[in-house]
C-alpha cells in the first residue's frame, strides 16, 4: 500500500506544480468566483464545527489577534458572529485568497504533505500517521482527525472535503477561485 501511495504522490506532485503556477497567475488577474460557489463555501464555513475550519490560531484571543494582524475589521464576539461578519466583509472569496489558501499552502503544510493528503483523498483512504509525521505533520488537523490513544488517523476532518473538492480543485484546474 505504501508503494501505491508513493506512486500516487509522485503523480499528484507533478500535477500540483503545474497547476499551482496556473492558479497564481489567475489570482493575480483577479478572476472572481461565481456567486453559487461563494454561497456554497460560505455555508461550509458557517456550519464548520471549528472556527475558520480550524485554520486559525489555537484559542479565541489568539485567533482574533491573528485576524487583526492580517488587517481584518470585525467586532469581537462569538465565533459564529465573527464568521458572519467576515463572510459579509471581506467575503468568502477574499478569505480564501488572502487567509485560508496561504495558511494551508504556505504556513501549515509543505507541498509534499499536501500532495500526500491529496493522494489519500483521491484514493479514498485515510492517511497513514507515520507517513504524515515524515512530512512534519504532527496531527493532520484540519484535514484529518487523529486518535491519540491508539495512534492512528481515525477519519477525514471536516475541512478535507471543501478543500479537495471545492477550493483546491478549482484552484488547480483554473476554474473560478
């Protein structure tokens, strides 16, 4: 199974390299996403169990300070209130472009780690915890949920579907992001 995942990883790595360049060019041109896609991703974000799909800093104070540092204007309140404010202004498209995609691709995961997650997602298997650690991914959050008692990846996290099927898929194929 490891050989199978390694070969999937190699294929998807090439795919990613070619298409991330294409995405970045499109992002610079200011291509906007369709309103139906905005509504869908907004609902995913609002209904997420974790604030900003678990991509923000670990607690509320740190999360809000992080948003302040990034230049977002909002009134502090519950996570639900702040999420609604952020969806209103600047909107899901700006959140994805300026906050969520850079957080995933530049701060949390290496390109190799994301490629491994993608290969597992496409194959319909959960990631192997020992392989995640080889990519310096300690807990897999927000893509996967780890059972720390028995030391294995229990299931995909709630962000995996929106990322691989909606956000990254459109990013890589050059569709409206």
